[in-house]
C-alpha cells in the first residue's frame, strides 16, 4: 500500500479551474483584458506626441540604446559596447548589456522581409519593444495570480498592468528601456517562488528560479536585490521548518543560478572578458557571488540542527562568512552598482538623477508619492493581515516582499515599479476574493458584489492615467527640442563633417542620433570625465583655462538652452564662461550662430 498521501481536497479544488466556469466566458475575459490593454496603449501613444516621421523616441536612453543597436547591426561587434562619438575624442563604454538589444533586433528583423530599410526596421522595433514587453508582463501577472488558484477572471489581470504608472512610463511606444524587461523577469521570479513555497513545491521549479535570477542579473545588476530576497525567502523557510525540501530547493536554485551566470557571462563578454571586474555590469563579481551562494547553501544545509534557533545560528555564521569572503574578493561589492563611480560625479550629478530620488510622502513630494505608491501602500495592510491570519507561505512571502519594496521605493524612486507589481497582485486577489465570497448567495448579493468589483477594477485601470496627471510637469525639458535644432538651416549649414559639441548631458544622445557630430557629455555614470569637463568648462572664470579645455577636447561648438539646462549653470554664474555666453558677451574666439529654433544659444569656437 502506498504511503504517499494525496494533497488536501481543498487545495486540489483551488488549483483547478472551477467546474462552473464556462470556457467561453474565460475566452471572453481574455479577449477583454487584451482589448483593454490595447486601448490604453493606443491612448498612451496618442498622448506621447511621438512623430514617427521624425523617428522620435522617448527619453535620452531611447536614442542612446537605438544607436547602440544600430552600431551592432553595422559592425557585428557583439562584444563592443563602446560609443565612439560620445565623450569625444576618447569614446564612451556603456554599462548596458545585450538582452534588450536582442529583443529589439528580433522585433525589427521580420520588417526587413517586407522591404523596410535597416533604419526603419530598427526604429519600428524600438517603438514596439515597450508595449511588447508590457504585454508579456500582463501574462506574467496572470500567471502569478493563478498561483493562488484564482482561475476566474485570471486573464483580466493582463489589463491591470496599466494601474502601475511607473511601469507604464517604461513601456510606452518609443521608450527603449531595459526596466520593462527587468520588471518582467522580476514578476516571473515572484510567480515561481509563490509556487515553490507551496507544500511539496507544487508547480514550482527551483532550476527555473535560478535561471531567471541569472537572466535578471545579466539584464541589470539591479537584479541583485530580487536575488537576495529569493535566497532569503528559501533560507527563512529552511530555518523555520528544518524540512530538507527547502535545503534541496536552495541547492538546486543556487546550482542553476551559478551555471546560468557562467553561461551568460561568456555570451556577454566572451572568453577574453571573463576576468573583468565591474560592479555595474555582469562580470566576474557576479560569478563569484553565485559561487559563494552555492557554497553557502551546500555547507549550511548539510549541518544537522534540530531546532529553529540552532538553524538560525548556522545561517548567521555561514552568512557572515560568505559576506566576509565577498568583501575580500571584491572590496567594493557592498557599495552597490555605483561603487566605482567618481565621488565628485556622485555628488554633483548622480545624486540628482530622478530615479535616485526618495519618495517622501509630504510637501512637494506628495504627488509623486501618490503616483508611484498609491496601490502598493493601499493594499499592503491587506497583505500583512492575510499573512498574519493564514500563516500561509504564499501570503507571508508576498507581504514580506511588498513591505520590503515599499521601503526601497521610499529610499529611491527606481524601485517603485516592483512595489507596483506586488501591490497589483494583492489588489487583484482582494477583488477576486470579493467576487468569490460566499456570504449573501442570492442573486441581488451576487450582482452587488460583481458591480462593486467592476467599479473597483475600472478605478484600478484608471489609476495610472489619473495619478500620472499629478506628477511633475515636463514642460521645461521640452522647451529646447533637438529635432528643431537639427533641422534649423543655420545648424545644417555647419556641414556634414563631424564637429564636437559641448552641451548639457540630456542633449547628448539625441544630438548623436540626429546629427553626424560628436558630443562630450552624456547622462551615464561611466562618462564622468565628459560630464565634469563640460561643467568645469562653463564654470571657469579664466579665458586661458577655457581655451586649454577646449583644445584638449577639440570643441567646435558650445550649445546652451538657459531655460532648460540647469545642470550646466554654475551655482555662482557671475564672471563664468556660462554667464558670458548666456548674456551675449562671449570671448573673441566664440562666435554666435543665429538660430530660428527658439531657446537655443549656439557658439562656434575658433581659437586660430
């Protein structure tokens, strides 16, 4: 007689589609969810004022990423991540990796078969990549919801991703940004973990979890936080239960994670680049981390400890040993991805980047707090209550991750996307729980619940667009469009030969995209010299120093937009080169070029 016990009947019912659910209804809900998301994306595309005729893209990263992919297609240099026309004359090496480049290229490739030029095919792939990844995120959200057995209305969750304003901003047509891909992999990690923590890990794969964590690290080292939380979640399960199943899952996950990172490292860098130590891009650092985690899991779970307190001591000792080993091997590891960045750049520029700002829920930051964290903060108490009431591993995991990411988002805005996705899972589970409630089984009660959930779902879908209107205005940033400058006859008359332009960091990528010229500053932390040299040039009060800087960099043009480039303006502009150019009293070697494009001031440099 078999000793294997069948799963509880209630759990089995929960994991299967309800018998009374009409398959046609499920198909209708799936179609409705996709249609709702398509309508939102069409509306978003219409309001972004994206001119495909001008090959417009959104944000500086969109243009820089496009140039990177275009260069890959032109040269075939997979391992060459350089941008030779920025940080002129030295060039710039970007910290980005190839996965998003592959996705854009895959979307562009079919268009070449219908006669599109390489430029047009790549541009269409760049426009489509945001909505394409958002659609995958919607499907991943539905998969995460189904871990709780919520088969009814499951596909409607595809449309719920529009209630995440930060995610939606990263996924608009024309936004070529790897943050959407990071969000997709994050959600797949969460969905896999929700299945792994079930009794016997039903439906979850620790090997898949390890590969997803490695893939996320390849896309961005920002994924080290989900990696840490995933390992911590399984470690807490092992400490609390002592069940060998948790140790086995951890060892399998760590093994696949280490193997996948080794493979991705070879794919990204080639054998010649394996010894590189970089903290902001997958490198030997992250292979070393995966090896340390693998050793931690194997060493710790082989120790026999009967009590949770004993296992906690083992974890503490092993964890401290692992941390010490990482500190010895890679001294800057615990400083984060920006640990190797020039401290002066950290203070003068990186600390002011929008994504690095805290979400403080008072004063001027209230509107941004509401935009980014309204749904997560509103439903965090529900998750905590469910976790306390049920003590179920799924709810404990979901509540713990949600609270952690709300805290991280309060620290830095860039983590709000992950809090949004976790908050959406809780919100949707709450709404579907209302639909399935058994109290008041009469027709009127059921209709009332459906109406309530319908209104709540509609408000959830509108949350993103409505709250986005509370966000900070971007009018100033658009007051000097590079598109108008590049088509200005006076600018075009400068010739097609590459000149070197000193301008604000935010103009660099689009100037590279729309003109044949070189730039010095771009908004990326690896271009510290380009950013600081441009600022120092315009802040100098000595013509002799200015001339020396100009000669060193080979600067031909200086471009200003006083109403929209506050980063260039010195804190005390009196007597600086910036003030002389802004007020129209330039040195003799700087000749103004009259422009029809409003806002810009352009000077031609001739040192003789």
